[in-house]
């Protein structure tokens, strides 16, 4: 029987939402084709997350319980994933398009003699072909790509699918693996995070993003307040990152992060394609801009025309009342 193998990314002891999104659709395809669905978990506590993988459709969960995977290091990660892929012999390998996956996917495909369809918005099985749609030209167009290679790797953009639970057997299978850490040419000594980072931007369900209209520290304070009220992660356009008002880790767009929250506040953002390429998959978009012809309003679910320095104090005050009444 053919199978789909899902590479699951883990952060802060949990499987990333983007991985579960990709796995949910993989499960739908596997059931339609009569294939099995398998998942991969790597790390010292990998087996602890097998139950979550099973609740999202995995028939088998292939695990390597080794602390070498607890930090992102290319050499052991490539070796571990290669061992799992060769042990499972899947028809299709699916992963969320995370930074760590982007880092190793090409090299892994070479090692496993696989075709790669990266950073796609959708994927399907059509006979002998794996068919995908991939955003191109700053997400203004979708390119149809496909492969009939015996083994295909697909990485999926965050927000492309909904997370759906579908109980699988979740049988845990330990994959034999050994890696000599002494052979590492590079080691990871420390991960430095921006001060104040409380919500992971790429996984956030609510994002408040600031653009050029925020202007200064007083505008940033209003954005911070809105994020605090709604429990949101804070993002920014390239323009305000370059002024130093927000850190580079907050940048959303073609040259920044891709986000797909349930709710996205675009505050003082005009909506240039370089920015919207990173947030167009947001489910509800609230745009605040004083220019009624700003392109962001073409994407927005709700639009508020006006200066953010006028609108945000009113919005924040009303949201505080709503939150207090709950």
C-alpha cells in the first residue's frame, strides 16, 4: 500500500499548527486514495506527541528519540529524516513550509532521490501525478506544478488548510538511528529572541501589524496596546522595520515571514504586494488606513478609513470593555 509521510515540526513542546494543517489535508487525500498516513517526530520527547499525531489521522508515528534533534542542526536533522523516509518508503512526503524545512528540504530530496514541489498553496493526487498550485510573482499569480516521480516532497504554506481532527491508530514505531555529535562541524550555542516576544508570529491566531502610518513611538504604543488586549503577535511592514521602530523578526511579507492568522489587523499599511504576499491567507483582515484608495482595502474583510492615531484609542477602549464583560 502506498503512503503519505508527514514531517511534523515541533516548537515549545507542541506540534506546530502549520504542520497539523498540512497533515489534515494529507489525511483527506490518503483516505480518498486508500493509502496509509504516517507521521515523523524527532527529538528527546518525540513519543510524547504521538497521541496528537494520532488524533489528526496518523496510522503510524515514526519517532527517533534523540536529544540531538532538540535544536535545529542541519547535519543530524538531514540524517534522521533520511533514515525515516527510507524506512517508510512513502509515495508522497508532506511538510509545513517552516524555516527549518526550507533549510533542509532540497538536500534531503537529493539524498532520497526525490522531486520537490516547495512552498505550495494546495496539493492533490491525480492518478500517477502529484499536482500543486504555488504562489508566484509576490503571490499575485498561482503556478500549476506537478510531478510523476516515484517520490515527491511537498512543503505547504501556512494557512492553506484548516486543522481537522480525524482519529488514526497512532501506532508508535521507533526508527533505529545513531549520530555521533563529535562529527558536527557546526554547533548551535544560543537562540536569541527579540525582547518582548510572547507570541510566535508564524503560529499566532491574531496578528497586529504596523505600517508606515504608525510613524513613531506613540503609534507603536497604540499597536502594542491593541496586541496586549487581543493576545496578538506583533508584525510590521518592511518600511517601519527599516526605521528601527520594529525589529527585523517582526517583518511580514515577501522578504519577511508568512503568516495566516484567524484575525489580522493591518494598521497604517498601504497594502503593497511585497507585504500582502506574507499575509493574504489571513482569514479575517481588518484594515485601518487614512487613504480610502489604499490597496489593502481590496483584501480587507473590514475597512476603517481614518488616521490610526484617531481610530486605535477608540478601538482599544471598546475592546477593553468587551474583554472586561466576558
